[in-house]
């Protein structure tokens, strides 16, 4: 046997001896696991009592996960053959094990017999998506912030929808994936908000618990004024109403009530105002209110009560007595005229404190016939009693004088003959015979 042959035999025996080193690869926990679950990769080296100081490289397919030096203290005795265990914890990985199937292996110096491990990583369960809207409830025109957040390290897209329409969307990768929108255009009503996470290669899709955003109409105030109180029966009264809100100009209709009873409307607002006229108020006191019916943006409201007093129409009464200076026993006709001529009711005629009589009005005139005043001076008055819509009034006093009848006195005187004075002798009367 020459030296070369001997060397080959020794080398072959050494190679055979070293080939008895075997390595098994495993994980804890075992396959399958869920994405994000902490895992350790374990390399058990059999048959190499000198594993201390030798580097063990851990691979996920072609990707190096990490490297550790074998440790003498990790050499476990009592095993046949002896075993050296090297553990690579997941917190030292240079990359995260993604969802999928992974072939884990090691690289160890020298000839070894190695078995790799297959690790299946499933996608993480649906992540939590939180959805908030603030303030809720809100008022139309008020800014509302809607936020959807995925509280996990994910990549992908977060979408916020309202009524099935996308109102916000965000994409990216990070520990918190957030979509956010602030809007003041949510119309009054209830808005059904939802949020969705699309998922990615390692995470399953998920959705948030829906949120109902309640947007209230803008509250309004309505003020009512009239063109003046008191007014007179039949007089036109202007009802002036203004409807206002915290922003914008309300539209729609207003209606008017007196003493709780609707009497006018609906009247269309223009620029938040309306000024209808009404002339059919009855005599008396009326508690007036205006009601705004609201529109899609503004709430309805009721005004303050306004008291409208309606007085009776002022009247004037005049009196005429014919004849103005009657003789004793002569009858007098009394004619009273009341203005306006639409007044109804009766007129009472008086002579001083004494009532003569009364007569009804026809077209504003009342006539009393056949009054025979006594001899002397009289003060005649006509008093109108008024009616539902017309106020009472009295005429100025009309003087009336009744004089005594004229008398004729006849005187009878004695007849005397007067004779001429004689030329001589005394004057004397000679009676006629």
C-alpha cells in the first residue's frame, strides 16, 4: 500500500466519520401558525460534540433569517449521539415570516445530513376597524369628522362610505392605517356610515361596526309684528314675520293663527320674510301667532304671541228737527243721520233728560215722527247706540222753541159828536141823539 492510497483511506474514513453529523430543523410552535405569531426556529445538531464556536445560519428559502454560534453550554449530554441545540428566536429575524409556506433550513460547517422544516403561516384573522363620527348628533352646517382606523401593522386600503358612496379613502403601510374626512355638507337626517379594510397578503379583510350619524336641522326663530295695534274694524293690518337661523336663509311657508285658530296661510317666505295683509279681524282682542313649517334644512318654529286689538268704527251722529220753531200743538219730525251709513242699530231721541222715543237705522238714517213739544225752549239730542262693529255716538244738541199763539184784542169806544166851537160862549160837547 503506497502512501497515496493510505491517505485516501484515512481521508475517506474521516469523511465518513464527519458525515455522521446530522441536523434537524423544527419550529415552536409547530406548523401551521397565524401571521404575526412569535415563532422560534430550532436546529438540533447530532454527532458533533465540538459544535461550540461553529456558526449556524438559518434560512427561509434563500433568505437569511439570522445566524448564531453554537454554544458548548448548549451541548446536551445523555443523548446518543450527543446533540447540540441552537435556537433562533423570531425577535431576531431580519424579516417577518409572511403568510404562506416557508422552507426553513440551516447552513452548518462540514458535511452534514440535514432535514428542513416546512412552516405554514396563515393570514391573520380580520383586524379591528374602528369607526367614529364626531360630533354625533350634529347640526347641519357643523363640521363633522369621520375617522376609520385599523389598529394593527398592516398595508392596504381603508375606505369610509356613507349610504354606499365613498367619502374617504386611505392606503399605506404601518401600525395604524387611518382614513379621515371632515365635512360640513352632511344633510339633515340619518347617515349610515361604514368602513372597510381591504386586507393584504398577510391580513384578511375586515369591516367596522356601522355608525349612524344623525344630522339635525338648523333651529330657527320666528318673530311677528303687526303694522299697529289697536286697529279699527275693517282696517287692513300688515302681518310682518321674519324667520332666521344660525346660518343661511330659511325657505318654505308660514301660517298665521289667532286665538289658536288658523286664519291665513300658507304664505311663501321670500328672503326669510313675509308681509301678508288681513282686513277681516272682528272687533275685540286677538292673540296672533305665526308658525314656520320648516324645510329640509331648517326646523319649524312658532313665534311669540302678538296681541292685536280691533276697535269698533268711530261714528258721528247729527240731528235735524223740522220745523225748527213750531207753534203750540204742531208736530215736529226728528231726523238722525249716522256716519258711516253702514252702521246698524237704533237711535234714541231725547228732549233734555226725557226720552222721546227711538227709531231704527236704515242706510244711516233714523226718523221719528209726530213729536209735539210743549210751549217753551227745548234741547233735542239723538243718541246712536252702536252695534257689533260701530261705536256709539250722540249728536250735538239742537235747540227747539215753541212760542205762544198771537192774540188780537178789540176795543169798543163811545161815539161822540163833536160840534164846532161856537163863535161866542164856552166850548161844550153836544151828544149825538
